[in-house]
């Protein structure tokens, strides 16, 4: 290619890039992605839901009765259990139909509540972010007013959540859990020393990157992470409906 042809091709590429940028800036998706609250932070409000199979098993798993196959959400697909805890997890799995706290309609805990195959709504108000779930009408309050966690020990099903903004990412720090919830239906569990850090990062108008860091020195040998995507529900009739859990259903089905 001669010098003149090369220069012409370069100008054409630059023009194409410029047109693409102008189109993106003018598009409704770009405008919606830039939507912010009066406080200048990303507006996460809306109806969201996961589309993975983490509620059944947060690790890679094959299909089994009542469970679809699915890719896991655990980064690296390895949960670093201490030896005693690995044995306990195996026992939980073998007896999951009767031991799973979900079968008793207990609150699922965090982050399992987010992984449940039900939509939830995010509401942002001054000093708080509310997560209102269709599943048993559970509500999480994330305090974003800068107040610290209350002094413990306190055992709450959903813990105590405090949030702050790191750029465009909502970071939620949660402690004060009880030891009565699991991470999924496969028996992955924790103790009352659970510490959860969630990161909600918008990726365009209809997706939120959801990353969870887990720390529990009583059960695991090191911290570990999970990651998935939250999808905006956009159907015209999309809204939260009622769901009442039928307690102890598994015990009736699998005596």
C-alpha cells in the first residue's frame, strides 16, 4: 500500500470510529446506562433476577433429579473448606432433602437470597438501598448513611448490611449472621462468623455484575469469591408477586 492509500485508509477508520461514538452517545441504551440518582450515583432501581443455577449448587454440577445442570458461580470452582467442614458439607449433601434450611422455609441468608430463582426489586432512598424480594417477601436494608455495624454478637438471618459507593460500584459489607443458612441446595454452608462483601457494578442499563467475597475463618481456609450477572426484567407485566413457602415440604415428600 502506498503512502496516499495508507493515509486514506487511516482517515476512513477514524471516521468510522467517530460515527460509532456519536451513534452510541445518541442511543437510548447509552442514555439509560448513564442514569443517576440525585446524589450522583448509579441508579440501580428496577426489577432484577439471576438466570443461573446457583440456587441448586454454586459449583459446576450435572443434572440430577429435580436439578438442572449448570455452571457454577464460584470463581475457580473451588471452595476452600477445612477438613472437618468438607466432611460436614458432604453429609449435608447426602441429607439435603431434610437438612436444607430452605425446606423449612427459613430465610435463605446472604447471598443465597439473591441466587433464588425469583425476581427482586432494588429501591434507592436517601441513606438506604432496599432489596425487596419476591421470595417469602424478604426485605434487606442496606444502610448507606455511613453508620457502622452495631456491636455484636448478633445472629440475624440476613445479617446487618452497610453500603458505600466505590466509583460506580455499590459495595455492601454484611456481618452478624446466624449459622442456620446454606449457600445453596447442595449443602454448602457457613458458621456464625460469616463475613460477606457484595459488589454491584452496573454494566449497561440492563445488567449488573454481582461479585461476592466470602470470609469465614471457622469453616474455610481462606476467603473466596462468587460472581454472576443480574438481569433486568423488562416484560411489560414484570412485577413482584406473592410467594409463600410451604414449610417442611421436603420432609413430607422424602420421609
